[in-house]
């Protein structure tokens, strides 16, 4: 499994997770405010951005294990980023 780079924008409550690749990507946003980045060449997922991340995580409407990028194993690191 590749390493995932993560970042959290506290001002706008947006969480970013991406695989460190040098590929151009396109995005798709679903109805739940999750933006998925896909490689233009291979269509594989290269990362995600999640709007209202902290709010949704705290009120239970977002589950880390249901995201298109596996983040459940990073729960402790994520919790420290958003606190």
C-alpha cells in the first residue's frame, strides 16, 4: 500500500488525502461533498477532498472506512490534525 499524504484546512473544514504521484488528475464530486481525484492515464484514485470534514466526522455523518481512500488506519493522526 502506498503512503498517503494528508492535510487539513481548519479555516474551511476541508480534509485532503492523496497518494504522492506525479500524474495529472481529474475530479468528480459526489452529492455528499466528497471530491475524488482520478489519474487521467489510468483512472485510478489518486486522492480525495472532503468538505465539512470535522463537522461531519463529529456528528457521525461521515465514516472514515467508507471513503474511497482507506483512512480508518489513520484515525489517531486525523483526530490530532482536526483538534
